[in-house]
DNA sequence: CCCCAGTCCTGCGGGC
DNA sequence: TGCCCGCAGGACTGGG
């Protein structure tokens, strides 16, 4: 499931090829499955993007932003199973969108592939893009968090900290997998009421967030058993081998060597933790 | 306003 | 063996 590290890996994987190249065509591949949500329609997308040069490729939280020189931007939300690919896709039937590009004499394509089709694709105008980047829909990016952010945002809610970490309005970029990983490294129980966490423990939470996300980026994200997430060249990430708790229910905690990893359900999502290492 | 349950989607694996 | 059901969870919606 693409979260911040996986989306960052996608962006790094396509950036050098895309920046400076020119869009010759955008296409909806023939696809037997239900079409993904796109906005606006394909014809408006063509009119706005045809012949435009790509100025930048960046990440905002869990979204890929492809900025054009005319200041419009494609914004891709991979959600559960979406991938940005330069190489061969896992299969042809779940290709959802194609950008045909020209760089000098070279012609190539970048694809959006999405097995489950929960992903979305939008072409935003400059005002809409500005709202996405700085508006209230998304909180501060998890890699740019400060202690003040945590104090102001977690301090005002009594929800369990695991649930609050998933709220993109509070902090943007953390998903279900990395929330469990971060709380384990921070030594904080996922059930702790957010507002009850002391400043010194918020400092641990802050450094654990940076450490886990940066390390996961270095390992190019997590490819789980379902094998869905891959980098831009359709290769596996390797952070799954470093997982501290996620999907390790019943196994022994590698940190304390004795605790058994438990799974609980919070807000209809699985949470994994070590009851010995993580206290309220 | 705040928060939670329900919803979308597809593929896979457990159980009978 | 084959079928069905539940589960995976990112982001959004409706309602309490």
C-alpha cells in the first residue's frame, strides 16, 4: 500500500526521466475493468497538457504531483494498489493512464497502473494545486514535522495515537503500516490517548517518525506478500524485511526478544504492537 | 466541530 | 475441487 516512503520512491524513480520532457499525448488505455476516477475529462486534460513541458515531479503526502510549465499539475493518488511505472507493468489489463513523452529524440511513456482501481488522477489548475499543497485538507508532511506540529495537532484530540496518526488532516503521509512501525520505535502504545502524551514522548515520536520513514525510503518502500507495491521499474522494495511489528502477529519482538507481537483492530484497521516495548 | 461506521474496489486465502 | 466469504486500507461521505 503506497504510503509516504513508497510514493517518494515512485517520484524518485520517474523524476529524472520526466523533468524537461514534453507531453505529446495522454491516453486512457483500453481496459476491461471499471475506469478509475479522473478529473476533469480526458479531452480537457489533452487541451491543457498537450505539448507542455514537465517542470517538476514531486510528492505531497501520499500523492504524486507532476507540475507542468503552464503551472497546471497532474496529481495522482495511488491509494491501495496504484503504481507509477516507466518499465513493464505487472500486467496490461490494469493500466489506467498513459502519458506519452518526448525528450529530445527519445519517445517514451510513463504509466499509472492500478489493480484495484481505487486510485484517482486529477489535472489541477494553479489555484487548485495551491490549495492541495498548502490548504487544510492535508496537514504538514510527515517528513517536515516539528515538535510544535505534534503538540498542537495531537494535543487537541483524545483519539488513540495510532488512529490520529492516520488522519491526513493532522499529519500527512503516514498510513496503516508505518503508523505501527513508528509507534513501536517510539515505545508508545497505539491505544494511548493522543492528548495524554508528554512532551518528552512526543519528541521520541517525532524522531521515530523521521527514522522509520527515512529508512523505509532508503530501502525503497515495503513490498508485502500480495506483491502489489513496486518501484518505477516494477522491482520490489525491501523495507518489509526490516518490519518491527507490521504483519508479525504471534512472532517474537526483535527489540526485547521476549514480547509477543499482538494484533488489535482500531478504527477498523489492524494495528500491530509489542506490549512489552510499548507502554501508555 | 469532532468522530466513527460504511463505502468503493480486486485478488487472495481460509473454510467447508 | 470449487465456491463463497472475509479481509486488506486510502480517502471520502453521511449522520450522530
